[in-house]
């Protein structure tokens, strides 16, 4: 009994959060069961749950799921890789940074979705256009947070390295890069949801594959339960990703 | 005529001024002259802001004198060198490296052989009483232990000259005394040249063979005092008449410097 109380005390916030979700689901189920809202506008949670299972069982979701995952992975990893390289270059070389800084912050502030029609015009409706949107949505936050943390490296650590006659290359690999890891993680944290949003909207508009396409298709054919199943799937994935990054962030925080 | 042997380190007419972004000058050192013998333990004291850190930076080659020069073995100092290691006031440990990783840092920057570095760093862990903490991270260490890692990191590159900028000033009194004794042991074992900045007159007398007293800002040499206690030294010399005499002499000079 005592240990039970202790458990509740320790996980208090988690349990409170869970109870919030449960209350909403119960309310939602009640509203749906008594048909207070037209099922075409809002399906019951049980229907949504059943549809989620059958989407996987029948394999209906797989082609679009795979399309989305590959768009996201290609675009995001590319953004990570190039953001990493250019972030360090711009963080380290003052003059180069001075040239690109206003441009970068301008592009960072631009909602990338606004240039989607242009991207479609250039690259068509295929994979490449969607990868580009994921890339552009996530590249700038990653680049900027790496650049900022590389630029803000403790001057004393640089002095320490210089007192040991460290080469420029060694200074970058032994000090600047490890020092920026927390910055890299927080960049990923900002970039990831942006990438997902970019991907979904790009799929709405190109309308041929992906989870975004499925959502718009189920919407236009009034398959509300399936639509909600996909939305919840995406939300769930985002929550899991964010939790993983939070964990990573705690790990790399060096506690000083 | 007797042929004079060249001193190990010569500081000749050294002046240094900082320039700010508006090109205004702050004179930090003004015409400093003294020599250091090989294997000597030299302490530098002087009022706060008189240019001690600046002088040490010039000795390491991190700063270039505005005029005058520093010669080591007859060669002009123009940049940091493998013969010198700088021990900063803050331990400046890399938070993402373990104790062992931090000790090896300098050696890695100097591309020393891996086996040499492994061996040397293990020896230093033992010598600096860090055994059992090899794989701890800096945030898991006490202030004294951090400073030991800092010193071990410098010793790991086997320098001929150690430059120490108030390494014990952030430690509490008891730890400080222990560290002073340990530093003396290191000095006795290694016979390297130590150049040690401190605010504590007692510390300077206890450790050094020669004490340079600087004037207030901009610093220049006010007096050079030789300290002749036998080595190895222990804490009991702090109660001797001679110790108290030298302490009084230096305290008076510094007091006069502050109050003119
Ligand atoms: N980067 C800098 N730019 C401009 N002036 C500086 C700079 N660093 C130090 N100074 C000035 O130069 C003078 C000497 O500074 P320095 O740090 O060498 O003194 P110090 O003797 O080490 O002082 P402390 O005992 O407080 O450590 C001081 O007047 C200080 O204000
Ligand atoms: Mg100083």
C-alpha cells in the first residue's frame, strides 16, 4: 500500500497527464455513442481504433506510409548532414557568416510552405518535390542552431587549445564540435516537427502518395474514422520522436 | 674576460598595451626586465590588475609584446611551444571528457604517440591522487580534484617550463595548503622551470626560489627577492623568522604600491 502511494507520488505528473487523455477519450466516446455529432463529422474512438488496426491488417496504409517515411528520411538526413557542415563553417569563419547571416535568418523566417507552388513548378509532383520541402523546412533550424553554438564556444577553451599549439582542424574536432552537440540536438528538436508539417502539406498538394495524401483522400470521401486514425498515428509518431530527442538532450547536457 | 652563460629565459624591456575596438590603449606592462634560471621556481606577485596574467600570456606566446622581447634559450618567443605548458586559473576541463580524456587532451593536440600518452596519463593519475576517478566527468569532481586534473594535463605534455596563473586561488584554505605541498613535490621530482603567479605572499615565499614583485598598473619590476629555504620544504618554514621577515617586506611594498 505504502509503495503504491510512493509510486503515485513519483509519477504524479505522468498520471495526471494520462488522466487528461482518458477523460477526453471518454467524453469523445460518449458524444459519439449518443450520436450527439454526426458520425461523418466525428467518428467514435472505438471506430478510429478499429480502423487503425485494419489499415495495417489489410495493408492499405503501407504504400503511403513507406512513401512518407522515405520522403522524410531522405529530406531530413540531408538537412542534418548539410546543416552540420555548413553550420560549422559559418560558425567558425566570421567573414563567411557575415555574408550569409541576413540571408539565412530571412529564409528561416519564411514559411517554406509558401514556396510550395514554386517547388512543384520546378520539380513536378514526384518524390523530389516533397523531399525538397522536408529538406527546406528542417535545414535552416538545424543550420542556425549549429552555427550559433559553434560561434558561442567558450573563448577560454579556445585559448587552452591554442596554448597546446592545437591546429585549426584539431580545435574544430576536439572543441567546437563536441561543444555544439547540445546545440545540434536542440536544432533537431525544432526541425523535426517542421519537417513533418512540411511533408504532410506537400502531400496534400501533390496528391499522389503519402500520409498527407491519405488524409486528404479520406476527407474527400467522408471516411472520417480512417482520417482520424492517420492523424493520431502522425501525432503519436511525433510524440515518440520528441520523447527520444528529450532523452538524448538530457544525456548530452554534461551537467555543468 | 669571463664568458657569461646566457640565462635560460630573458625578459627584455617588455611592454604590452591592449587596444580596444576604438583603438584606445591600456598599458598593462611597462618596460619589464628580469631573467629566469633553468630549473628555478619563480613566483610573481603584485597588486590586482598590474599585468601578471598579461606577462604570463606573453611568456606562453599567446600575446605578442608591444615592444621588447622574451628569449627562451636565446630564441624569441613568437607563439606557444611544446616546451611550455600553461595552467590557467580556472581548471578549464572539457565537460564531455573523462578525467583521463582531459589529462590526455594537450598531448593529443600535440600529436604525441598514443602509447606514450596512455602510459603517461596513467602515471599522472597516480601521482595526482586521482585513482578511481579515471572515468569520472568534471562535474563529478571537487574543485581541488579539477585543479589536479588541470595540472596533470599540463604535465602530460612533458614541458620544460610550467606557467601557472593563480592555480589555487579558487580553493579553500586547507585544500590550498595540501595542493601547495603537492606542487612542491612535483617540482622536486621533475626539476622543471616553474613560473607561478599568486596573490598570496605566503604561497609565493613557501614555493619559490625567487619572487618578482611588480608595481601597480602598468606593471614593472619593483623588487626581486631571493628565498633561500632548503628543499624539500615543509609547512614548518612558515613559522620561521626569515619567512616572517620576507612576508613583511613584500607586504609593505605592495601596500605602498596600492596607496600612492
Ligand atoms: N583583454 C583586455 N583588453 C583590455 N584591457 C585588458 C585586457 N585584459 C586585461 N586588461 C587590462 O590590463 C591590465 C592588466 O591585466 P592583467 O589581467 O594582466 O592583470 P593581473 O595582474 O593578472 O590582475 P589580477 O591579479 O586581478 O588577475 C588591467 O588593467 C586590465 O584591465
Ligand atoms: Mg590575473
